[in-house]
C-alpha cells in the first residue's frame, strides 16, 4: 500500500538520470521497470525504463513524498498523464550532452505544463566533456521564454543534489500557491 502524502514526477530525456535520481533519494527499495534498451541510437545505456519507477522519501519534517519516474522515450508518452495524476509537481531532467538540449527542455516543458504548473529543471551530465555547449544556455533560454522554474545542475547519483532540486520544487509550490506542503 502506498501511503505517501504527496507525489512528485520525474520526467525527461532517456539517460538523463531519472531512475538514478529516484534511487539516490528513496528510503525504500525502488520499484523499477527496467528493460533491455533497444534504442541504442538514442542512448547507449544497457537498460531503460519502460513503465514507472517508484520510490519514497521522508523529509526531515516527516513529510512523505512519493517519487514517480516516467519513461523517457516518446513512444511511452501515453502513460505520462496517468503518472502525473495527483502530482504536486514535476522534476524534468535533461542530459546536457544530447544534441539539442534546449529542444528537449522545450518539448518536456510544453508537455508537462499540461499536467502541472509546478516544475523544476535539473541538468545532468555536465561533468562529462562530450559537448562544448556552455551551461549558460539554459538560464538564457528560460529568461527569453519568460519562465521562472528552478534550474540546477545536478549529479543524479548524489542525494544532496537531487534533494536540493526536490526542495526547490516544494518551495516553489508553497510560494506560488500560498500553501504549505
């Protein structure tokens, strides 16, 4: 039985670190739906999420949050609205090394803003030198779009990075909606 008080969805591109982010935060063993990756052109990782990842984290104040991960491939986009039902917000993770990361952000924001207006963005893999894209492109793009979503450069494997992103999202929800989560 799932007894979390709140639900947050992790979405974003394949290989951006959604499953790893949930694993790094979760207080319980993560339920994951990993399968053999058959889309090696898109990402060379061995396995990929094909359903839902689920974990839970209890914050210092006792607040329990359900962490739900979506599959990153657009062929599974039919499940995204189902996963987002009842969510207080979404964390979108984007791999800095994809060919067009701004296109990825734009696409995921456009889609997930249909399900929630509470979104935080995490840019991952900035420590890998696979691209010469400057990280300032994200801040500049958000300003040009007149968007004010929290944006952080994170390592999905580090609990403190993902927790910072989660807490920024919760703070954004509290401020924007004048509610206490």
